[in-house]
C-alpha cells in the first residue's frame, strides 16, 4: 500500500513537471535556445554577453564614441534618448518587492510579456513581429545589424588619423560578433557570417596600401635630382628676403633720401623722431612702407581743409558706422566715440598705448576707424566723382547679405595698374597654380572667377559700402578697395597671443595639416554655401567629394602632371567646430554635410607641422600667432594687411592659391618627401625668427606711428591741394 502511494505521489510530481513545462511562458519557450547557445559559447574568444547590461553598455559606448569621432558632447546627447528608454523600461518592468536595485538584470525572455502588456500597441505590435518574423532570433540582432551597417560602411579614405580608421574596424568587429552570437546555434553555417568582415577590412586595407603607394611615389619622384616647384620658389624667396634686408637705410640721412627717391616728396613732420623711435626698438624695416603711401596718396588732390570737411560730414552720417578717434599727442590722450556703440573692439586701447610710447612726438589729429570685419571704402575715379555745390557727395549703401562683386570691381579698368608688382623670373609649375606672385594672386581685377569663390563677395555678413574720397582705417582690404590699412587690435587679444610653453618641438608635431574654425566668411541664405571659401577648404580637407586631384610625378627624368581621385586624408586634420551665420535650413544642411568637431583648444594647431590660415569675415587674427610658432603656416587670403611688405612668401610662410588646386600636391610634398619635410621646417624657422624681429607689438606701433604722421600731414589745414 505504501509503495503504491509512493508511486502515485511520484506520478503526480512528474505530471506537475510536465504540466509546468507546458505552461512555460511563450517567450521563455521560444528563447530557450539562446540560453543553450550561451552555455555552449562560454569558451569562445568573443563573448558578447547579450543579457548583461554592463557589457552591452561598454560595447555601445565604444561604438557611440567611434561614430561620433570621440566627440564627448555629441556622444552624451546621443545617449539621452537611450537613457530615457531605460528609465521607461525600469518604470514599467515588473519588480520584486524585496529587490531595491535600480538596475535590474535585463532578461528580455522573462520580461517581454508583462512589459508588452503595459506599453500597449507599440510592444504588442513588436511582439507580434517578433513571433512571426524573428521567432528564433533575439531582438538585439536588429540594433546590432543597424550598428554594423553604420560602422562597416564608413569610408576610411576620409579618416584624418590611423587611430580613427582602426577604431571603426574594431567597432565593426564588435557589432558583427554580437550579431553572430545572438543567432541561434541551430542556424546552419552561422560562423560563416564572419566573412562579412570583408566589408570593413578590405576598404581599410585598400586605404593603407593607397597611402603607402602615394608616399612612396612622391618620395621617388623628387628625392633624387628633379627639382619640385616648391624648391624653386623657396630659393627665389631666399634671394628676395636678402634683398629686402640689404636695401634698408642705415642712418637718418639715408632714410630721408630713400623716402624722397621713392615718393618724390619730403618726409612728413616728425619723421626724425619716428626714425629714432624705430631704430631704438631695432626695427629691421625702415624704408618699406609703400602700403602707407599708396593708401594716402589719392588724398593729395584734396587740401587739408577739404579732408577735415569730408571727415566731419562722414562722422555726422549716422549710417556710416564709424568710430571717430581724437588723438592728442601733446596731452598724451586718446578718445574714441561712436553714435550708438560702446564697445570699440579695443581701437582706443591701440592708440592709447602708442601715444604713451611716443610722448610729445605725435601731433594732434583725428581718424575715422571702421570697426567691422569687412572693408568699407571705394574711391570713384576722379572723372566720376559726384559733387553738389562744390562738395563731394557721400554714398553709403548697406549691401549686407547680398552679392557685392559687381559693385567693388566696376572701376577695374586701369584701377590697379599703378600698383604693379616687380617682374620676377618665371618658375615652372607644370600646370599647377602654385602662387608665384602673391600680389597678382590677390588682384580681383585679374581674377574674375573669384566672384563665386569667396563668401565676402557672394554674401558678406556686414557690408556698408562707402563711396567717396574719405580716409577710413580698416584692418584689411581687397585690392579694388581703398581703406587705409592699420594693424588689427585683435592681434593684442589674449586669444591670439603666442605662448611658447604651449608649442611643440618640430620632431614631436604630427606630420599633417591642421585647421579648425567656424563657418564665418559670409552669411548663407541659399544653397551656394559649398562655394564659400571656408566651406570649399573643409570640403577638400575632409575629402567629401571624390573629385580628381592633380599631382606631380617624375618618370624617366620628366616631370608631368597626373590626376587621381586619391587624397591622403591622414595628412589633413580639418573640421568646422561651429556652424552659424546661416539661415536655419542651411545651417542644418552644413551640419549634416560636414563632420563637425567639438570646440577645439586654441593651441591645438601647434601640435601639427603644417597649419592652415584663411580669411573669415575679415582678416584672420591667428595669423601672427602661427607665424611665431614652430609650425609652418599655409596662408590663403585676398585681404591685404599691414605686414604684407615685410613678409616674403615661400620664405616666411607658404602661400596657397584661392582655388586650392595645388594644395593636395603641396601637402603631399611637404609631408611625404625628405626634401619637402626639410623645406617645411626651414620655412617654419624663418617665419618664427622673423616674427620675433618684425611682427612684435612694438613693430605694430612703429607702423601705426608712421601712418599717423602721414595722416596728420594730410589733414593739416594749411596744406593746399597737391601741396607736398
């Protein structure tokens, strides 16, 4: 009897177990294979731990940072929606009463049914899809597939560093591993999915081989007897610089004689005190101030009283947007005022520091100063000047955010003939537009194609064109305009100061070209932003379009130009850090088009051997800092500055054409060949040494001092028209 009862109880227990097995949750029954698969994969090299939240967070974080190019801010923003979903999940998931943990173990097999009942339509639909279409696969495959598609299709030819390209390979490998280990072990040939690694390995290997081939080709082309155009241009620049130093006057008598020889007139009153000030501070430049003479010479046809009269008229015109600075050299005082503005962008501080240096030697005078980034003044030819009752009329036109090219070039015929550059020996460039004449390269009249290649001409942020014969100081100006150039106060700001301790020795710098900045240069109100100068440069540096590039190669002793769609992206670290000055739609388009980086450290450029510098809305304030560093500046600009006459292209810096067709070959030569690297280092050293002698704060004061002497003579009430 007892034996029969024992068998009966045992039978009930067996039935209970069978009944319990039949009543297992639906999800558990259909996901049981994953548990079995996990048990069989414990000895595998790659263990994705699909159900472990912390390991998933680790893998996801790695992939997110890789996809965002290690932009921490953007990565955090991308985590926000994921964190929100996690909070919703934790709020809705059934929780044991005694379990106080915030992060419960994620067990999708156990929680899918009760969770789906709480989130109604969305997860009920998802559960239906899972049950019908993906019955034997974990849900995590969908996200893993999406991640794999993003990482494996990344183009390594656009990567600015080897580490970045390799991280995408690692991220693709991790995503593929998660896919494979989430697939049921019963699936045939599951491990053959590792063959999908060719999607990211082949492009990466192809990129590595292409880079090695390009470097090898460049080295063998110009490391023997053939001379690259860069070599010829640098040699010519060395002779130009020696000539510049050799011809400077060595005493006051010689300086007066040279002034008269150049300009056909005597120096202004106070010139001797200026000469003593310049020599006291060891200025290497005494005679080469042609820019000042070219700026003020058109006013000689006005008398001193006429100059003062038109200055008063302009100053009283509210829409002129100018500062009037009254400088009292005898009282050692300066005062600048504006109709409605209070911040003068440190204009008054610039003049005050100069007046304090030359106490009593500076005459009293007034100057009109443009505080906007863009140039302002256009002189009409004398035959086209409009007068009313004997007075010249002032025409102020607000052309902000609209094309200005036609307006500023309409007087081109004969306008620049008086400013011709000296004839130089030609240099063979083999069809590439290396800058052989910096003056000609900046001429708008000689380059009508610039009209659609620079934001200043297409849609300037602010542009108040002032047409009249009026002396106005600006920090920079294009070749067809007539602003009087003076050193920018921005050069004295802390942001643009060079600090030696933040620099890096040449051998420790990255062998690439660096630039990071914002989308200044023009206001974007249409889809032509791709042609703005900064956008064109970043588009080239990030290899956004598979365009043909020109390179120089030597074969059998003959140098020829070859075309290739290859660009060594490892040689370019170029990016926008801020997108603005645009309508909302076109700001969005630019953010989607470019790989935008987070805010960059102001000294990050000093960690690269080559540093790029180009115009913004106006001049670039960082240029002097780059010249003072141990890196070599590559400069692209259409704006004239005060230091143009004392900087020799190809000796102190490397000029870049506005079209930049030669830039890929130029960077390749300077980074991939022994000769090019040596020449780049030499130019960096020349620029650094010269900057410490001729681009100091005191040198800016010496220039401004001489400029103010010329302006004081110009507005002398006793001076007659054409009186010198």
